[in-house]
C-alpha cells in the first residue's frame, strides 16, 4: 500500500500591508469559520511574497474552505490565480 503525500494547490493573492499579516488574517478567518482542526488540515503556508502579491499553499481537499476564508478576510484579500505547481504560478505572475 502506498503512502502518498497530500496534493497541494498554490494560490496567488493580492493584499494590503505585509504578507505575513495577510496570511495570518486568512488563517484566523479560516479558524473562526471552520474550526482549528480544519485549519490545521488545510496547512496554509506562505511561500513567496512580491510587493502586494503573495503566493500561499494549502491542501487540495481543504481548498474550498481556504477560498471562502480568503474571500471573507478583513482587510480584503483577492485571489488572483491558482495552480497545482509553483513554477507555473510564478510564470503567470511575471
């Protein structure tokens, strides 16, 4: 039996302020909406930040919850693009 690594999705989001504050706001909103266990399962992490655009990663099975949390954050955060690989997402940003 194979032990497979969970699939991930990379999201490009546009935000106001520092990238770490934006990611913390997304994690906080996800925890408020769906609970701490679902937030830990989502594994939301900051990958790269360039100006107002930030790349975050999360698990594929929790993607819907993460997108809802991004939509409902305060200050507003906008999802620009989504990809299964970070290389393809970086090419789209440049």
